[in-house]
C-alpha cells in the first residue's frame, strides 16, 4: 500500500501532505562572481559596455594637472517607459566592484554624453549598480551681493554690489514637475506666467553646497529662482551625493523677446 492509499484509508483527503525537512545538498557559491563580471566588462559592446570618465567632483576636470580616471561599465535604458517627463533620461549602469563609484559621481561617455549617478551604489555580488541620469542643461547660478558697509553706514573700500556666480556651468538634469501647474496673472510682466515647479538634480560639491534660496539662473529666455534645496540625497557626513533643487519662474523674469 502506497502513502496516498494509506492516508486515504485513514479518512484523510486524496493528497500527499507536505512535510518539511532539512536539506541534504550543499549549495556551492561560485568563487569567480566578481572576476567573471570584470571579464565581461573587458569586451566592448556597442552602446552598452564602454569606458567612462569618472568625476567625484565635476570641477576637478578644470584644475591644473588633472588626469582623467576611466572605469568600465555597462549602461542600458530603463525598461519602464512613461508619458511623464524625464523618464527617457533615466539609464541603468553597472560597474566593477573595484570602480569606486558612489552617489553623486558624474560619468562621461566617449561621445561626451554626461550623466550624474543619483542612486546609492549598494554593492551586489559581482557589481555596483546605480542609475545614470542624463544631464540636459548646464547650470550657472547667480546671487545679488549687496555692498558691505561699516558701523557708520559708509560703504567699505573695494566693496561693490553686483551679481556673483555661485555655480559655474555645471551639467545638471532639469525637468518640469508633472503635477497641476499654478498660474500667476499679475507678475510685473504682460500675460500669465506658469508658476509650476521646475526640479533639478545636481552633484553635491563645493559650489552647489553654497546654493541659497532666492538665488537665480537663466534657462532659455527665462529666469528662475530657487525656492527649496532638498538634501535627502546627501550622505550622513555631507561628503557626496545629490541635491534636488526646486525652482519657480521669477516674476518679471522674461527676457530676450
């Protein structure tokens, strides 16, 4: 009599019950996981596996004696496609465990396409993955500096008021928030101005760390004003990461028409 017949004879259902037990096998973890992926990266694959210039700080590129650092990586598009803006700028990237990539790094393809890595690169068994966000603008932020005065109200010598550059020509990713826009009909210029948020992701470095609310920048023929600096993408020691900055069009900021 088999197990099923025996179980049915005892009044049980017509099935064999599941009885868990310990394994009798030993799972073997391959010792070449990282080496196999590095070997894969050694072979150029068109538009997928290539050299990337790596910059922990974008402005290192313009210092005297700069020597570029190159890493190998695999880049491929996100399979998620959406009608929402900016999704086509989202790419996935995987690099060697020895590459040293971290959130906030900027990488440059051989065709000079620039990306900012905006996901923490938590190490996996054979690679470091991240998201490569394609930069679609160059950001120059300015601030109006008042002249300095002494205790008597006199302007200090060599102190002048005027515009100073806070961030200079930094590649960044910007897009218009897809939520419900706001419109302002009275803004010092004719017509209505879309007051919808513009969101921007930038690398944390010595220049961007100094961005303040009310700083301004030009994008196309319009001027935008900083309304918020979000540091959620910065590491706990404030050494690297990304800043998410929100802008709104500045009242009276139309020019070039």
